C-alpha cells in the first residue's frame, strides 16, 4: 500500500469517526426545560366613555392610569427582566361614531417604560366604545416573536363588550396560538353580570375601590412572574401516585404538535418529579401504556404548582411456558386489542411479564404451530396464562429431503412448517398435537415419490422418525 493510500485510509477513518460522533450528538437531545428570559405584560386599558364616571374621589380612568404608573414603576425597579406595554381602546373617537376598531398599541414593550406610559396616558381621555374582542385580536401582534418570553395580558375595564366582537373567541385564539396566557380581567365595580359575561376570556377579578384594584393587579403580576411547575400523578388502585417509569408526551392541544417528551420519574422523596413547563396554551397528555391513555385540555395555572392526575388501571400479563427460555425457545407473544382492528399493540417474550391497561386482548403466540388466546387483563392484578410445553420432533434421513409438516383441521390440511433437510438429522420444536409430515427426495423429480407419515407430539417429549424413501 502506497503512502497516499495510507493517508486516504486514515482520512476515511477520521471522517467516519466524526460522522459517528455527530450522529450520536444529534440523537442525544435533552428534553427542553422551560425557563423564560423575559416576562412581557400587556395592559389593555379601557378608555371608553364610561371611564369618565366618578369612582370614589377620582374618575375611573384617573384611578386606572395612576395605578398603572405606580405599579409598573415599582415592578421595574425590583425585576429588570420585566417589560410592560399598553394598548388602549375607546379614546380616539367619540361614542357617537360607534367606532369598533378604536384600539391602539399606545406604548410598545421595552425596559423602564413607566415614565413613557405615564406621559402617554396623560395625553388621552375617555370618550368611545368598548371593543374588547377587537383589542384582544390586535394584541396578537403586540408581542415580539420570542420563544424565550412569557407573555400575559391584564385587561382593566368597567364594562362589557359593546361592539359585535366575540371576546371569548378572541381569547381562545391567543391561547391556541400560544401567544399569551389566558387574559386576566380586572373590573372596576362591574358587578356579578360583568364577571359572568367575561369569565370565558380568563380569570375575572372585580374590585370595589382603589386599594382593592391596586392589590388585585399586584397579585396578578406577582403570579405571572412566579415559576409555573407541574407534576404528573399516575394513580394506582388506591388513588395513590405510585405508578411510574412510563414515557409520556405533551402535545399542543390546538395544533397537535409535540412539545415535550418525558419518562415519568419519582424524585428522591418518592414523589412524582417536578416539571417546568410553559404555562401558555393548552396541553394534551398521552401516557405510552399498552394501549396509551390520554388526558386532554390541560390548562396550567400560571405561577402555581399544578397537579395533573391520571388513573392507570393496569395489570401484568404473564404468558408462561415451563420449557421455554431464551436459550431454547424464543417464541414471542403478539398482543392486540380484541375488539379493535388495530396493528400489533406489543410484542413480549414467553415467561416475561407485560403490563397492559385492563381490557380484552387477543394473543397470538409464535409457537409452531401458532397458539391463540382471548384473554382479559384485570387491572391491578397478576394475569397468568399457562402454555403447554413444546415437544421435539427428531428426524433422521439418509438423503436430502424436501418436507412439510401439517395438521388436519376441519377435514383440511393446514401447513405448520416447510423446510429442506440437508443433513442426516433435524430437530423441530412443535406444540403438542397430531401431525402429518409429507416429504420427498430432492434428487427425485417424480411427484409419485412423495411419502407421508403421521406422528404425535407430546409435551416435553421427543418423537423420533426415520424418513425412508
């Protein structure tokens, strides 16, 4: 081999090694843990005509704008990772114009926005309509595209939608697109009907006076800034979360997109492990049991520890064969749902337990011939099936043969095995039963030379047959 060939060979080895390493890196991707870099809070402020009404010693609008400045200034000083923006509606056109698109992003998101917000709110005054739905729809464009931010909306209003929009649908669209948390609605003495009409948008908190308003908005902001966590409780027969070590997937409910993959784990204290999830949007959970279990429409409470509970009514299925072991019989069990025309649910080995949700199943055991069982897995129990031990057919012949093994069923021959015998001895594992072997010499080209013999296989015993032409 020339030096050039040696260099080329070395280069190929290095390239193959690098490709193998890169492939390994691509495969070993850690599950993302959600941790926002920025919290963006959009105030959607009602500046419609009704906000001119007195509320205590000031008008509702004066109270609201002073509140925003104070609370934004306070939060910004304590938390540099928070950005505020303000969208206002009902201030550009008089109510007589009935302008239901009177909504504008007054101040875009930025750090240290308090003073800008104060100046902007001083320049506008209440006069128009209350287009809440339109404002929510427009808010989808107010947040910068940033996967590492947590977005939330706080609506401050004293009234209900008085345009033709559907604020419930607008809120759901925000959630489906995973743009923002479900909005918080803070009412200024709106009353019971106000709460009832707007609760489809999000959490509605009605306030009676200025101190209550300040406290309520402060609590909401604190909640949105807190870390959102969750744990998945897989419940046993006693409704205790003891089931574990099962993979599960979290999907986006609206699009079906896969968001997270986890293997359920218990922590050092024996409790389900804590997950850090994006609180925006709605999740569907699929637990990868046999068959899988689902829990849909999971909406996390932001800033709280959320418990997601799921009953797992599973039981162990043991298909046992006394003589089977990996060394001498690797027959497998194909498990299907009994009443559903679905592909194979699972493949398990003989003498090994499989765990299944309590239901009716159809088993196909790849013995020779195949063995079929219909069985019911009882949840939270051991379910055992005893399979007869195989027997052995020991064949001897002086020449090479073509052979087939059959069973007679309903006056028909059913083929069990077909093979060429190229050595003087051949052993075949068969389930107990009555069989027929049909054979002929490979060197004889006449069909009339075909021979047959009947034989019986007994459990755990050897049947010896001398095949003579």
